């Protein structure tokens, strides 16, 4: 089934012509619980990986043990929380039996977790180096790397047709830092939408005129007319943690292009503006809402944004929490 964002209440590019050239296409990914295979785009699903290519590991988390939870226990907790949300059953005694954080042994460097796999055919405009048609994102679930607070990601682009002997069973980490960083397997429903710059990134004078217009029209540029919430490819940056900062490549100074945003919530019941029309009657409870199918919760509600240099694929990519 497709997912369709309701039309924006107004076409803001017509009210403010200076915004029109700043419009960008974002592809909302709409991850929803499912059983993706390596042949399809996914969040938290298996990756199309050559059997003879080493699986990425985290050199910073090499064992012999780490404090966290096992992937199995993380999923048991989720199943109980869903059960409680659906039936109202008191599952607190069952939850207490599952270790929350414990010392778990790990034999060798921690294998990275598959986070996202995007086939270019599913995601219009997905930036890919020449010949590549598949982007894969993995991460180490621990958040104590050189860039604190967020998992460290590894990106791979590849040509799907070149993977003739795919890996059947990817290595699994024995431990994840917290269940918030273990993506639940989701299939995607990519949908292109038009975005305008986040309000924080606009010139002050334009911002003031938009605020005056909002007062007259009862529409919120920030909430409804600019940047889509949730997981998406491309589009504009949703600034939330910091002011807007220049997005320039450290190597050459060229613009950084937003590649992928990995976020938690896609919409909520308080503001259903971005809720797909197909989901207008779905459950709103946190633990069973389709708006939170990935179960990712990055540092208590931020998003992880990945950028690439517009000028060169060889230049370092950038990841930020916002
Ligand atoms: Zn690590
Ligand atoms: Zn560059």
C-alpha cells in the first residue's frame, strides 16, 4: 500500500516567491513493520551483501564484553510493550524479568547493524556514485565514539547486479547499547514531497514576514509548510538542536547535500498534518503506532542526518544529530 502525505494547506512558494527557488524534493520513506528481504529497500532489514566481502565491524567495541542488552531481549521488551498497548494487560512483572542493562560478552569486534538499504529505483534523486544503484547504511549502536551521542555509521554504495553470490546470514552483534538503537525490520513506502528550508535557516527579514503571515492565516510554516518529519532521503535539514550552520565540505568547501535522515516519529496525533491519509484511523499509542515503526529513538528524540559533498564522492561524508 502506498502512503500519501495530505496536500499542504497552502502553497507557501506562491505566497513568498523568494521561497520558490529554494523548494527541494524529499523522499519520505514511511518505514512500516514488515519482513523485508535483501531484494527490497528497508529500514532494519537484511542487506544485499556479497558473501566474499567482509562484514563491517566496530574497531572501538572489540570486547571481551559490553554493557547493554541483547537484541533478543530488546525485541522481547518491544513485544511486551505492544501487547500491553493492544490489550491493556499488565506486563510489568514480565518486563521486570528481562535484564535492562547487563554485561554481555562479545567475541571480537562488534558486527555493525543494518540500519537502511535504499535502492535508487525506489528513491527518486538518491545520490549515487557512477554505476551504483544501492545505498546501504550500518551502524554501531553504541554512542560513545569520537562523535558522541549518536551511533557511528558506515555507508556503502554498490551495484546490485554485481552481487552474484549474496551473503545468507549476516553476523549479529551479541549486544546493543539500548533497544532504542536496534531498528525494527521495516519495509518502505517512498513518497516524494516538496520541502522548503527550515524556518531557522531563513533570513531574519523573511522569517518576520512569514511570522506576520502566519498570524493572519493560522498556518504554521514550521509545523506544516517547510520540512517533513520522519525518515527521509534528501530534502531540507530539520534544525532542532542547533542554529542553522553552513553545510560545507571540510575538504573543498562545496555544499553538503542532505542524503538521509534517520528519525523517530513520523507524525503524532496532536498534529496529524503529516499523517498519511491511508493511516487516518490507525492506533496512536506509542508502542503500536505505525508512525514509530522503526522503534528508533536517537538520544531521546533527535534525528541522525547524513550528508555527502556535492563535488566529490571521495570527500568525507558528514553525520550530525539534530
Ligand atoms: Zn562502536
Ligand atoms: Zn568536498
